[in-house]
């Protein structure tokens, strides 16, 4: 319920922004209220703003009504700076423009661009952006710049502050400053002369305060994101430069960044890495101190204490000998980069030489094969998530982020370990960017008991005293101050510097409406308030750390909810149940946004650090909500699957006939009267005949061919170039490649169970799969012959259901490369084509193989950017076509006009792709058949 001022805001802002992008309901405010931190605030209003005019209108109105505003990019922040109990402006819809400038020496980015997308655009030029947070696959430029985020390699030299070329900012009153535009600068200087003067006064103040000047210089010689970027006031003379750099690390408290231009940095041509094992953590940190003295010797030096190594020692690819390492061992993972082999070797041997001067557990070995050294980095990257995954249900995982000057690192880390012990954080691990003195410590915390909150409070007080007072270090090196460190900014910086920060806030945001409570907060207990509860509700998702890494790949992210939001809403429903609070409204709202529009593709699990498949959670929810009647219907359909499919095909034939009379538009009108009627795509296929040619064996090689029920029911698009059914294409290919074809005898009644499983009818689905596996086992002569299944999602389910069964089951991509291409004469086509890799193929890690196959068949292959799951989701696309449309909205604009055909490996996905891209998508096997000849 909105109070008067928010009602007024809502009514006025709706004149500028469509209400489809303004939310005040319990579901969306809660969902968007969630970020990666352990704090929770629920905004009154969430607005998905898509351009500067909208942001200006929001700021102007908020100013008039005195209402606070918080900006949000990807919401992966850890310190509570991306949440609000007022107006939350989400700027990740739209805002995705990337512009390469000056031969990629610079890159201009809008705030909604994901960090890794910027790097993907630069890859061809051998360049990347400087900031490299571990969250780069999810974090967006607005947040990366506003947090001054950094990571393993960027240190203090390549962060947003240091690589900033230009910035465009909207200030609290709507004024815009674009530092790349002289006119804008002049206008700003004229209209904001008083502000400029105030900034100048601050510079003068520092110049007259030698000790403050030196303090700023010293504190920014190491990583520091506690408070504002005061270094802007000593590094630059020009006020515009000062203002531009003050915006970096300001966490949305001084203005809105609407675009940023970075100077890009070179990617080293060659790299090598070594995991160096030391006798104890003191030795490891002392080694880094020596390493640091040699400038540019290493790109990164990452510390892992014994507990960190232990947390991942059971993982795949980790050297089994690590298990027997003694209790005090610590490691440093180093990466060297070079422009040439000689350069690289020179650096690696120098590192080895330095390492030898310390107590080592093993000889140092550098690996230069990316696959090999990739395994070492996977160990390092796996540490934080592993603690998250191992924690007890109901607890939160906390990651702290401090920096010491490198000379103090060894002593500081040893003292930190003692504090863990004192407060009984026995599971805590320490790792981090040792080269910069930046260490993270991760531990789990229960915030549901007062005694536990008190333990955390006392622990943090002691840590802050150690880091900020004793060692003069940074309490936040890269994650931003947020609400978490706001009470300690003055403690770290001292009275004079803190006063300066308050003045900065006052200059740019005198009414404290931009992200209040963040960075500057007078409440000394702010870090202990609004803590997030994480009640256990379903073991599939209880380990979720709400990091948001799963969001970019989710097909429903722009339509309804993301995986993280689905989990957060379920947690809140559970919390309300436990506290006897009303939850029915939330549950009802969740039905469409959470449950019905989840494609259950499970792609979210591929980018989740703790491996959560929110699709599996959705299936669980569906299973629990299936009625007795629907369960009975499912059982009947499953038991008489052959007959049901026959009837479906007959019904579909009738519908196709009706379509020929009233056209697809007429068919779509039927939905107005009968909402359960499927959405009729222009690209609705013809019915498949599934005529089999059962020939006598003439070759000495056999293949079992299982055509999925989807391909037995749906034929090609009506206007396809080749209108044969897929099984005819497969027969042609197998015959040309000299294989005998074995169809499983009861194939017409077989199904892998995907349609049942996705709707939550797990038992029926499992019975279907079991029956299919028995048939395939026998047809393949107990596993002797390879089995081809012609639809990727079905293959994925079969492969995962094999357990101990020794069957060689392939989907079209792998099968083509292994059995068809080597036995065929291929004539590469010059037809431009577009590919769509299905989620199942992605989960089976077939992306690269698909590209390889496509490149064999055509010399002009387009793989569109940022298209993950198509959102068709089996038959769901017929009922929720808006999910498919939303997931594919960036597809058509990327396709050249001369592309007529697209290829994939899942028939239902192809229907939606054809419709949304306005190209004819079919199985890649059609192209292979077209381009291949008998040898
Ligand atoms: C598992 C995990 C690992 C992480 N690892 C790292 C790491 O290695 N290094 C690191 O530095 N951080 C790390 N982080 C923290 C976080 O991911 C980064 O700081 C990231 O840059 C935040 O970006 P975001 O898009 O999520 O921003 P958000 O969290 O949405 O916002 C961050 C801040 O920027 C403000 N903001 C957003 N957009 C704008 C805008 N357009 N204009 C003005 N202000 C804006 C917000 O108000 C907020 O204060 C990690 C987080 C997680 C969950
Ligand atoms: S599901 Fe996984 S990736 Fe998504 S928010 Fe939770 S932990 Fe992070
Ligand atoms: S299964 Fe797919 S749609 Fe559902 S939450 Fe995961 S990525 Fe999103």
C-alpha cells in the first residue's frame, strides 16, 4: 500500500513512463529488493527506466516530493548498496549499447552492459576493460563503475577510476554532464558555477592540510573503496576531471552514470600459471611482498589458505595429493603474461627464483596450456561458492573484503586468523588478491538469533580495529562501502577525511535523496539492521547465496522473474508462513511470474556457483500443485502414449486444415474465445507422417535411431525448402554413411518423459524413460550399437537417466561429427546461416562442436550474441508465447537480410525461432544431408 507521497509520485511518473514498467505489488517490489548482500529492504516502487529522459523525470519528481531514489544495475553488490525502501530504479533494461572507439583503444558503454559482454566485444582486438571483478559475467557497467569494482588482475592501476576516459552523469536535479562533449562541459560550468566553486574549495582545503593530503595519497596506494574516491581531489586540477572521478566508487549516492568510456587494456598474448605451495601463510604472504617489488612480473598472485584449499579438494580436476597437505600449508596462485615466449619464460623463471627463497612444500611448476592452468584457476574461483554450498540451511554466507599494505599482509592475515578462532568462526576461509594486499574472508552466519548477531558485531568491531587502526588498511578494498561499512568509514579515515566526504555528499546531494544510508550513515549500528533471513524451504534451492550470477542466462528475466528472484520470493513465502504472516497474495502473484513462465530449461544451473537448477525447483512446485484429476489424466496419457500421440496428430491435421481456411491470424483469434487453445504461430509445422523404410541389413555397421515424439508429430515448416520429415533425412544420411538403421520396435509409443517431467508429473515421466531405456538397450544389442536421438532435450534426459546403463546415446551434433561427417563427402555451402544451440546442447557442452559442424557445412555462419534459452520450453511456448518472444527479442535485429535459414536440434525451439526471427529454422541434419554425398 502506498502512502500519499508515493501515490502522488506514482500518479505523476506514470505520465512519463508506462505503468508496465512501474511496480508496486508485493511480488515485484520484493523480487527487485533482493541483491547479493545480506541485507533486505523492500522498495515501495520499482521502475525499470530505459533512457535518460525517464531518469531525469524520476529524479525531478523525487526531488519535488523529497523521496529517496536508489539505482540498480545487476544487483550483485555485497555490501547492501543496491537496495532501497523507497524508489528503486532498475537500469538494466535497455542501456546495453556498446561502442568501440579509436580502434578499440576506448570503449563506450551504457550502464546495463554486462562486464563480460564488453570484453567479448573487445576480444577480437586482443583487449579488455580494466576492471575485472569475479562477478564480471553478471555485474553491469553501472555497478562496476559505481562500486569501483576490481578483481584478480586489475589492482589499483586498471580499475574504473584509473581507466576512466569519459563519463556522462545525470545529477540529482536532472542536470547532465558529458565530459566527452565540450559544449556540455561549458553549459555545466555555467549552470553549476556554485557547485564547481564548492569542489574547488575542497581541493584548496586539502592542499592546506598536508597530513590529510598524505593520508589520501597513502590510502589509495592500496585498494580502497571505503568512502568516496578522495584521490580525485589530489590527482586532478581540472574540476570536471575531479567530478568525473568522484562518480567512480560513489555507489549511486552522487548521481546517475548514463554512459562511461574506458581506456581499454591489452590482453597478454601468452600466459602461464603456477600454484605455489608454502609451508605456512606467513611464508606465502612474505613471498608476495617480495614479488611486488619486481614491477610487472606477474599479472596476479592469489592467496588461498589451507581451509580454502580444503574446501575444494574433493572437486574434479584438483590434484588428489592436496588432501595430504599439512594443516598450515598456504598457496599462492600466480599468473605471468608475456608478449613473446622468451618474455614469458624470463618472468616465470624469475618467479621461481623468488619462490625458492621461501619454505616451499613442492617444487614450482608453471603450466602454459590454457586447459591445464584453467584447472588451477577453477580451484581459486571455486572457494567462495563452495563455502556457500557447504553452509547449514538457514544461514548466510558473508564475504569480507579488506586490504593491507603488502608489507603488512603476512602479519595482518595471521592476526585475522586469530580473530576467527577467538569468535569461533571455525569454517572461515581466507583467500584473495594478495598482490594488492586484498584478502577476502568468508564465513557463515546465522542472523535469526540475537546472540549470533552480537557475535558478528563483536567480531566485526575487532576486525575493523585490526585492519583500519592497527594496520591503516582498507575495510573495503573492492566491494564498496554500502550499508555494511558505512558505520566504520570515519573510524578508517579519521575525522578530517570523513568531514570531507560528508561535504562531497552535501555538494552533490544536499537533500540526501540519492541512495541514503549508503557510504554516509550516522547510524553506528546500520550494519546490523535490515538483515536478510534465509529460511530453508526446499533443499534444491536452500544453498542459494542470492548472488544473481544466474540472471543473465534466464529467458524470463525481461518478462517476469529471474532464478534468484524466484528463490527469494519462495524464501519470503516461507518466512511469512513461519511467522504467521499473510502469504496468499504473494503465492498467487508467483503463479504466473514465478511458476508458469519458468522454461524449466535449467540453464541457470550452468552459471550458478553452487549449481542450483531453479527449473528443478519449478518442477517441484508444479508437482506439489498438480491436482488429483490432472495426475489421473497424466497417468492415462502416459499409459496409452502411442494412441494419444496418434489422436494428437489427427487433431493437428484438422487444425492445419482449418488454418488453410482462416489463416494463422484467424487461428489466433480462437484464443480470444478459448484461452486454453494453443497460440497459433505463423510457422506452425505440418504434421509429420513418420513413414519408416524398414530395409534388410546391407551394411556391416548398425545404428539405433530413436525419433523423439516431437519429431514424430511435427514435420517441417510449411514453407521450408526441404519438406521431408526428419526421419527421412536421418534415413538418407545413415544410408549414405553405410549404416543399417534399427528403429526400436515399439517406437510409436515411446517417449523419454520430458513433456511429463516439465509439468511436474515425475512418476509418469520416470516410467516412460525406464520403458524407453529398456527398448533402446535391446535394440542396441545391449549397448553395442550407437543410438541416435534426433531431439536435443530428449537426448539430454535419456543421457542423464542412464545411470549405470552402458548405452552410447547421441544427439544430432555429436553423432554427426563422430559417425556421419567422417563417412561422407562434404561440399561446403556458401549459404549464410544462423545457429541456435539449445539449452540441452549447452548443458552437454556441445556449443563448440555445433559451431565446428556448422563451419564444415557453411562458410557463412552467424551465432547471435546474448541468445541463451529460446524460452519455448517444449509445449509451453504454445501457451505462453510471450516468454519465447521476450527471450528472443534481441535475435532478429542481429540477423543479416541474406540469411534465410537457421539450424538447431530441437523441433519445438525451431517453431518459436522461425516465428520470432522470421527465418526458417530446422534441424542441422537437413543441411548435412544437403551438403553430403556418399564417399
Ligand atoms: C559471488 C560474488 C563475487 C564478487 N566478486 C567481486 C570481485 O571480485 N570484485 C569486486 O569488486 N566485486 C565483486 N563482487 C561485488 C559486485 O559483483 C561488484 O561490485 C559489481 O561491480 C556490482 O555490479 P552490479 O551491476 O551488480 O551493480 P549493483 O549491485 O546493481 O549496484 C552497485 C552500486 O552501483 C549503483 N549503481 C548502479 N548503476 C548505477 C548507475 N548507472 N549510476 C550510478 N550508480 C549506479 C547502485 O546504486 C549500487 O550502489 C562480487 C559479488 C558476488 C555476488
Ligand atoms: S541460484 Fe545460484 S546463481 Fe542464482 S542467485 Fe542463487 S546462488 Fe546465485
Ligand atoms: S529454468 Fe530457465 S526460466 Fe527457469 S529460472 Fe532457470 S533459467 Fe530461468
